C-alpha cells in the first residue's frame, strides 16, 4: 500500500497532462471513501484497509491550499468499500454502506460536520450514526449531492448469502 498523493493537471503551455507530487497521507489506505468539499477546498478520506489489511475507521482531512493532512474523528463503524459525499455546501459529510471487518455488507449511514468555516479541517465534529438506513446492505455505492439538501445514491453491490 502507498500513502502517495498526486495532483494531475492540464498544462496549457505544453498542451499536456502533468503530475505534481503532493504531501503524503498520514496513513496507508485502500478501498477507502473520499469526497471533495469544493467550497472549503478540503478532501475528506475515511475508512478502508490500512497497513496489515486491518479494516479502519479513521478519517483524514486534506487542505488543498496548504497541502497538509490532519487526522479527523474516527467513524463509528470500521468500514471499507463505502462511499462518502458532502452536502449542505460542505457543512456535512455522509458515509454510506460498505463492508465491516467480518466482510458483512452494511446498511448504516454516518454523518460528521464542520463547525468552523475558516478552519474546517480542525473543526470536524465526531461521526454519528443517523436514524435512517439504506434500503439494503450495500457496498461500492455511487453517491453525489444533487442539491443543498439531497444526495443521490445509486448502484452498489449487495451481500450474497452463502
């Protein structure tokens, strides 16, 4: 596993794509959830497998402008192959489904928020389970905010019984 972070950008002068190395993540992860909070210029990364293929519940927050990573609050559930997205202009981040350390698909949804508009990476609130759940346990879900208060959830894979 790698902690590598790189920015891929179009160079108008050379008319070519370029790669710029960025600061490494704090923790190695695969099968993670990630979302961009565009207005705040931060990326939230959660869960996945960490070194030793241990299912993690940690969160990291990347400040694009400062090129820095900080650890956020851990999620309630250890999960991988889940999806996350922001809503309400980046006021909240939601995590949907995924699989737990027993390879069981999840139908739970968690939410974290950001209290300080000026320093979102240092003002993350703890994750909490919300009362609504997915209609069925799913992993590898697609999700995207479609308005200030709506998230479209689509696709995914359901757990196959034995």
